[in-house]
C-alpha cells in the first residue's frame, strides 16, 4: 500500500471512532465522523452528535483554532458531505467556502437527495476528492441507515437469552420469568435498547412477563415500544401502557384511546411482518430490536427478515420449558465472552451493505 493510502486509512479510522460516539442519538440521521489534517497533524475533529444538530464536517471545521490552515488541509469524512438544505445548510457548500482543497470520503450517501451530489459539487468546485477509503467499515457503521433507505424497512436485530439446554423459559402461566441474564449482561440488553429506534414483543410476552421495555440500566433514549395484540386483550395495567415511552399496538380491533399509546390496524389474514415493517418505515423508525417471545422471534427468522442476532447462553439448565429459536450455526459471526457469559452474534450475510 502506498504511504498516501495508509495515511488516508489511518485518519478514516479516526473518523469511524468519532462517528460511533453518536450511536444512540443520531437516528434517523446516520452516524458520521470528520477529521481535518494539515502538515501531518490533526487540526480539527467532529462528529454528528444528535439529529437536528450540526453535521460532523461543521463540528470539525468549528473546532479548528487557526482557520487559515483550512486552505492547506485535507478533510476526512466517513460519509459523503450533504448537498441539500435539510435542518442545516449543505456541508459541501461550507467545505468549498472554507477553501479546503482535498476531501477524502469513506462511502457514498444512499439518501436520494445526496447520492453522489455532494461529491460532484466538490469536484465541480475544483477540489480533489478521494472516495471509498475503508468503504466496508464506513458502510457497516451506518448499516441501520443504509438498510432503512435501501430496503425500505427498519434494520432488525433479534435478541434472546437461552439456558444451557436451549430453553427460553419454563412452561408457566403466571409468575416471573426465569432469570437467564446476570446483572451485567442485563446492562448490555439495555444498551441494545438505547441503540434501537423501536422494540417489539408479542402478546404472550407482554401478558406473562409484563416488561417495561424502557432503558434503565444504561444511558440513552428509550425506543418506541411495539406490541402485537391482535384481539385487543392486553390490560391497561401493563407496564407497556405506563406512559414512560411511546407505545404502538398492532391490532385488528377498535381500541380505547390511552395516553401515549397509538394503534396500527393490521390485516391479520395477511402476512403481518410486511405490514408492520411498512408502518415502522412510514414512522421513520430506522431500527427494530425484537426481544421475544419465542413465537415472535421464529416468525422473523422463518421470514428471513432479520439482520443481526444476539443470543446469550446462560449456564443455568431448565430441563424442560419453552424451546429457544434456532438459527443456522453457519451464520454465527463471532462468539464473545461478556461478564462470564457467552454471547453468540449472528449475522445475516445477504445484507445489502
Ligand atoms: Zn452535512
């Protein structure tokens, strides 16, 4: 690899690190990081902190102490600069205005209003633009955003904990669920919740486990809670209806209005998932965490509608109970050890990114 490429990759890695700081707050915008380099030194850095606030390029430019250096600097940015007026003016215009001569871009923006236009605008202004540096890593970082725009559905993550002998829970009709996570892995679950725009459970899980599905053991916003309740049987006393986070009920019944609760009327004689995913897309919810139960998880697996899965293996043996879903072991991408627990991470390889 020539020294220039090596240098470009090094600074692009820094962009990726910076971008990841926006994980829980940028949706429906993508995470983006930017670095400004002059004479082999970083003179400015920035990332997109929160949807509605300044873009990464703007934050990086603002952080530079001596703006005169910009006319000799290279701007590294993990995603193509925007070329349209959104909540903020176009970054491509700002880069031109500041006289930055060289721009290195990680990946192109799939968003129809940008798609190549940011890069073209910079080239039309006579700037040197290098594209596709660490492109795979840059695309993987914004996989939720890319899936949403390319597949017109939220990015779907499945998550469950299973016993050493492959059960989700005992067969029960009342009482608390068997605890398969420990305190520390429960925190990881709450972190996952904070990283997603929506979270889903089926009717049985809502009734039996009475989960709140909010983020409490991590910091970050709670996702929109989605629950399937075909016959409208869920009582108003459930935590899902406590108003702590917005709740969307998927049903075929006419339901009583409840504060903080919205209803989506679906046709249950037709396949439910396409209708549900269309609705979440319409609501601009970019990612969905499916937390159970077994039947709901299986529906997603059988339809091939998932992108990632996290399965926590508990050392507890139940002997009998509700069988855990299974995913083709060939799809395991890695096995991690967190806080004394094995976590299998599956990856649906036909992903578009
Ligand atoms: Zn921008």
